[in-house]
């Protein structure tokens, strides 16, 4: 999950500024694809949170904390990407 959060952060950074704007203007289908991807990611994050809250797996408290932190980071970046995409529509 930490790798996913990092990748989302990198994607968000790449879409900011003039280069990101040029990409989105030149390829408007990317806006829809990004929105659909964020929706799928959010659904997956919610499932993982549900499983973690239910105690699925034999995880120690440190591992649960690390997974929760990674899930929170992923939700933050996914939400930011989704909001920024919506603002451009």
C-alpha cells in the first residue's frame, strides 16, 4: 500500500502545472480514465479498511498501524486526484 500511495503522489505531481494541463487538454479521455481509476481505487481501499477493521489476517499492532497509515495516504492522494480532475471538467 505504501508503494501505491507513493505512485499516486507522483501522478498527482505530474498532473500539476503546465505539463499536466497540456496533457489533459491534448488527451481529454485521460480525465475520464483518471476519474474511473480513482473510483476503483477508492472501492478497493474501502474493502481493505473493512477487512483490517474486522481483524482479517494475523497482524500485529505495528503492522496494522503501518497498513492504516498507507491506506490513509492512498485515500488522501486518490481524493486529491479525483477533486482536481473534477475541477477541470
